[in-house]
C-alpha cells in the first residue's frame, strides 16, 4: 500500500518558517483538496512534499523514502506550480518534448489527452492564458506518476477546460494520490473526497469533505418576474431575492423548482463566501 | 537529447546577436594575432623596446579570442535566469534533478558552445597565420593558450553568474554582471604577465588557466552546499 507521510513538518524559506508542524498521512488513492486563503502555505506545503524545500524539522516520506533526499521517490511525483514553467520561445510540441527528453514521456499522448493537437506548432508565447495553462497541465501527464500535486490547476482556464481537467483528475484519482490546491470551496466540493484545510501554515482540518461543517451560505437570485411567493423565506434586497441555504446542493434544487414554476432566472450569485467565514473563525 | 544538449540548443535560439559578436571578435583576435606579419621587417626596431613585442604582442590576441568564446556562451547564463524566473528550474527540481544536476547542465552547455567557437577561432587563426607567414610556433602557442584561458574563463564566468543570479533576492538577474567581473579578473594577469616574462608566457598562462579551472570546479562541486534548492525558485 502506498503512503505519503508528513511527520511534524515545518518548512519555509531562508529562516522564515511558513508551515508549522504539519502531520499528514495519506494512504487512500483519492483527490485531496488543499484549501486555504492566499498566503496560508499551500504552495510551501507542495514544494516541501516534492522535495524542493528541505523541512526545517520533521520528515516527508513517500513509501518510507525521504522525499528530500531520494531522487527516485521524487521522480514518482508530478508537481504543477502556479506558473506555466514551459520554455516560452518554443512551439507547444517542442516545449513538451524538452521535458520528455529530460524525464521521459510521450508527447503525442499528451497532445491527444488534452486536445492540444491543433496547437502543436504554435509558439508557446503566442497562446492565450487558458491555452498556456492546458499545455502546462499537459507536462505532468508526460509519464505516469504515483502522486500528483497541483497548485490551482484550473486558474485562468475557461469552464469547459476546467471541467475536462477536473474529470481527468477524478479518473486519475482512482489509483493515484492527487493533491489539488484551491481557495474555492465549491470547486473542492465538486471534485474532492478529502479536504486539507490550512491557515497560517497550520493544518486546521483533515478529513472527508462531508465532515466539514460550514456556516450557512447566502445566495442572491435575480429574476425578470416576481418569485416572492416561490421563495417565501427570501428577502428582496437590491434587486436580488436573498436567502440562506445550508449547502451548495440546495441551490440546485431551488433553481430547478424556480425554472419548473416558470421563473425567468437572470442571475444567481454567492453573496457570502462561507470559506472566508470559516477562516475568520478562531 | 540530454538536458545540457537541450539547454545548448535553446541558448543558440535565444539570442543570435551574441553569437555574431562572438564570431566577429574571434576574427578581430585573429587579425591581432597576425598583425606583426603586416609590419615590414625593417620598420623600426621593436625588439629594442623593454618589452619583447615581437614575441609577446601576439599573445594579447589570446585575450580577445577568449573573450569571443565568453560572448558566444553568454546566452546560456541568460537562459538560466529566464528559466529560473519562469518556473522551469522549479519544475526540473520537482522531477528529481537537484541543484548540482541543473548547474552541471548549464555549465556543460556553456563550455560546449565555447569549445565550438574556440575550435573555429583556432582553425581560422592558424589558416590565416600560415597564409600570412606567421611562425608556426607562435600559432601553436596562441592556440594552446586560447583554449586554456578561454575554457577556464568561460567556466568561471558561467558558474559565478549563475551563483550570483541564484543568490540575489530580486528575480531580475541584476547580479549577473558580478559573475563576468569575477570571471575576467584572471585574464588581466594572463594578459600582462606574458609581456613581463615573454619567455615563460605559455607557462604563466597555463598556470593561471589551471588555477581558474580548479577554482571553477571547486565552486561547481560545492554548489549543493552553497546554493539551496529554494534559491532556484522563481
């Protein structure tokens, strides 16, 4: 059985400690969403796991191999940083081949997998932000690994591609460990089975997502017609029917009911960020 | 293709201006190396000067030819800074390479480019020298010294520039010129001492080259201790 283990890990840059005494043991292949506000230490955690940062104290192990010292263990990890990390002066094919030459892998397979064939001869620097992100994601699929660390992989990507990437990761997580950082609780709920919450460099929560108790969500619904009778618990504020729900799942039901009752829906928005509320909580 | 070969290819594509300048400077060095052949034998009496110009002046071209190799290989260091800022080095670290592997890759690329230019310079200088009637002994000395000084200087400049770029806090690579300054310091004695001790010019320059190579090698082998992996992060 594969095992990723962090024992009392503190790490950071220079003398500045960013993550503090993190204990984490992962044995089940799945998607683990690493959630936290900006500056919480998500990237530092990933850089420590993939052996770039040496822990100030504690140990990071993958199947009992020390991740900082073992090149073989590190080769089993794929790390996607928030930067594209591809040679901008090359074509898409050559940029991917650059890494394939260094670490092995199949460029054609990646082009097919991420529908990049039409971009293959385009210069990387000439691509849109979304296209660049897709190619960047592609490099971690050049060869198979056992642990995938993805730092906000769907940022700057349109919803269609985001979904494709998430679907790919869901498929991958059947027999691989996938750690996926985000600051979006909705995204976490959509793809994650486990949640790792980090705040101020400390591990605040590590459990199945369903065990996370959040406060109520406040949503605003804008319609062209009067739906006050359909939403008796709502208050009409600034053009929106504002109401509280316990989870995002309820939103889908409400929208369905409204549409079936003939409401002309214009906009649905989240008014409070329950995650922000969660992090403000001490 | 290995990492250093890929790095070398990328460097060539990055900036052709440096390569043109490198070739131009090596042509200039060749002219300097053979300039005495243009001076008529009865023109003045240069041998009576305190410095033996007849024997030592062509050695000056060694500096120019070595500098041409340095210019030719500079894009490698520019690429290093570019890759650091772009997150390429971070990704390479995550794939299992360490800082020594990465430094070795760029140093090999740099030395390979320098070697290509030095081979060109030497052949060109020798052919031109033979055509102009420059003594074969002198041409051989210039060839040996150019290789020795050129390679050692490129090695030291490359490793110093990369080290300074890694250690600076701002990500712009503004400390790179420090590497050039450190790298060309050994060239000054290599230039001046042969003028003072013309009969030992080759020995003096070879000693300087060996010392520079040893310092560069020691620096490279200490990279794991001197530069932490985090210093290669964007």
